C-alpha cells in the first residue's frame, strides 16, 4: 500500500472534520475549490496510487503515468485542504493533512519521480522534529529529509528566489542540518552540512556561526563542538 493505514485513517478523520467545520462555518468559498471537492479528489488519487502499485509494484518507474505530475496534483490538493483546516482553526487536522502529503511524497520517491511542491512536506517534517527528542527517530527523519532534498525538482534546486528567506527549499536544507546536529551523529552531521554547503553556500557562514554558539550548550558533546568548529572555520575563511 502506498499510504500506510494509520496515515489513511488520520487523513479520513481530518478530512471529515474539515468538511463538518466548513459546513457549519457558513463561509462562502467563492471561486475557491471547496473542501468537499478537494477531499474527493485526494481520495481518487489515493485509489490510483493503490491501483498502480498493485499493477506494477511498489517501487521503480511506472510504464506510462507521469509519477511526478500525479504526486504533485495530490500534494497540491492536500496543501489546499490544509489551508482550509488552518482557516477553520483546526491545527491538528492541518498537521494530519500535511503528514498525508509527506506520505504521497514517499510514493513519488519510490517510483523515481521528482517533488515539485515542498511547502506541506517541510511543514510536516518540522512539526514532527519539534515533537521528539528520540535519537533513532531523529536519525530516521534525517533520512527522510535527505530523500526529499535529493528528489526535489530541478526548478526547486536551481533556487532562483533567493530573496525569499522563507522559501521551503531554504528551510528544508536548514532543518536537515539542524535535525542532524540533534542526533549528535558525526557522519549524519557531515552529510547534512555538506548538503547545506552545496545548496545554500551563501547562508553557511552565518549558519555555522550560530551553530557553533548553540554547540556550546551542555547537551552537546565535544565531538559535535569540534565538527561545528571545523565547518565554521571552513566557511568563515571563504567569505
């Protein structure tokens, strides 16, 4: 199954709650797509993902469907439904819908597609990271974030909107380095730091300066401080 059972359940609950709240709110959607239309479209996409996996397997490229486009449509609809959840003041439903978007991203990645919309994925990963201190969980999250970065569409990787400091690509790369630091695993940290250096070189001097300050906290070991010091020196001398 492309989407785990617990994600499907949380999606169904979030979808129903948004539909109920929208119905009771009296909000006029105007030209916007309504929550019921979005929910129905998302359910159809989840059905298609199941069908394709059953016919062609759960990994590898598909013979004719545009995996990237299918995934992007589904993620876009989930992002729109999450917007409605936020507007209706349903923060948990918003989180659950963004988790579903991340599960769709996993499906795209498994089928060798590219990710063209990052915002709900970044939101979901950041929310999950903020809710845990468990090192194995943080390590698993590093792998997920790394996969999302690797499979981001070329248009996103080209990073042409550098004037937007809140762009999802920037936040995603920062979070990769931050979550890796929280694991205190030198190999994961080095991989994330090198990725940050490739993708956001202009941000590295300030990032590693702040990181070095944070690494002085007692929670971090000497190896973490040494590695952060090494990257700080490396980037401070380049600018």
